[in-house]
C-alpha cells in the first residue's frame, strides 16, 4: 500500500516517487476546498497565552449557530479524525457503511461492514456512516437518516460523519441532536473552509457525551489559532453563501471537463468527484507523470477520486492530461 492510496494529501511522497517535474504539482488527491477562507491572515492570534476558555465557548456557539445545533451539544475537537477515534473507544461493537472512510472501520474494536445498498441491515446496532459519503459522494436525505436512527431501537447509536456536509446544509442532522436521542454527529472545519492544517472539528452529541468527550480531551483541546480563525470564519455568512455557489459551479466545470475526456463523474458533493475506469492505475501514473496527483484506491482498483482544481489554469492542465497531453 502506497502513501497516496492510504488517504489523500501524499504530495511529498508523490514528488519523491515521480519526481518534481517541469511544472508545479497540482494536488487533487483530497476533497479540501481549493479556495480557503480569505480572512485567516487578518485574524489576531495571541500566541503568548494559553487558549482562553471563554473564547472556546464563543467558537462552539458560533459553530452551533452555523450547524443549527444547540451550543450545549457542541464540543470542539482537534480534528474529526481524533474525535471519531476517541468516541469509538467508548463503543464495543458497531456496523459501518462501505465504501467510506477507513477510520470508520478502525475506530471501534469490533466493527462489521455493511454495503451501502443494505442500509436496513444492523437494526438495533450502532451504525457509523458518512453523509455525504467519501469517496463516492453519495448523499442520504435527512428523512432517511432519521428513519435509520429510529431503527437503532434505543440500543445502538447512529454516528453521522458530516465532514463534507457544509456544501449541502439541508442534509445535516446536527440540529436533531438532543439529550434523549442516540445520535452523534461529527463536523469538520478544514475541508469546506480550505484550512485543513488548522486541525479543527466538532462533535455534536448529548450533554452527557459532550461531557465525556471534554474529559477525554482535557484542558486546551484546540489551539488559540483554531479558536480565533474558526470563530471568525463561522460568522462570515456572506463568504459561506458565496463559496457554496462557487463550489457548485466549479464542480459543474469539472464534470464537463471529465465528460469531454470520456469519463463519467459520480457524486453529489461539490468538493470531489469519483470516476470508475478499467485502467485506473495507468491513468493515475500518467497524471502523476504530468505532476497531477489524484487519489487511487487499493481496495477499489478501478476508482479514481479527483478534487477541484483551484483555477482555470489547473482545470486546463487536468483536461489536457486526461486527453493524453
């Protein structure tokens, strides 16, 4: 298994393997927004002091408003990867929908995979899923998710990883979380806001689960930079709405470029597309030879996932490479 099939973002390893090339590398191996929130450089950050507890509460309140959730049910975590694994340590068994994030099968000691087409399986058991799903961009409606929650029967949890839900806020069930429901939602900051290096995420759960998570995290769970930037970004309503429109337009342009090259794009999340081809490894290596990194999969050798190019020049380079240039 290579670095770039484990997860996206293995640009340094790709450069070491394929060479620097004559053109700057384009990293399309992740689903991170290529247009980062523009205000990060203007946010004042006190690097001398430990993160302030009141400022952390402000961040969680700003995030809760954005999610449509109760602030009492929102807990900041240093990235959803860590949050998922910490919550998974409290569980003994689970089911998880596949294909999806590798973490969903690793976060619980005993986990059973369920094909996405068999979502009725595992009733009464804890179920972990992503919505939108990664890597195929499948989306389940809120009503479908709430029906799945009802079928837990009060004995299992429904854990919904909404890392990519920012582009489709109407599907989120974060606002459905309350103390008498066995529903936990995880949200990522870095993907939609394009600032993955900040390492910020959120768990939305009952007040009891929030208290348990806070105890596991200890003091100062996220950095002062994550608090300051996250709070300001979640309050930037104009940027958020404009970015949702832009990402939908960018995804349509990527779909058109892929279609012109003979590829059919799958997925309903604007931040990435999945293509299924007979010779995925050859196409991956050809693109890497053109200094373009996409995401292949060891367990699905006919799949390639592509994130969004950041501008017209990158889109044109991708399309030319797909046409054999």
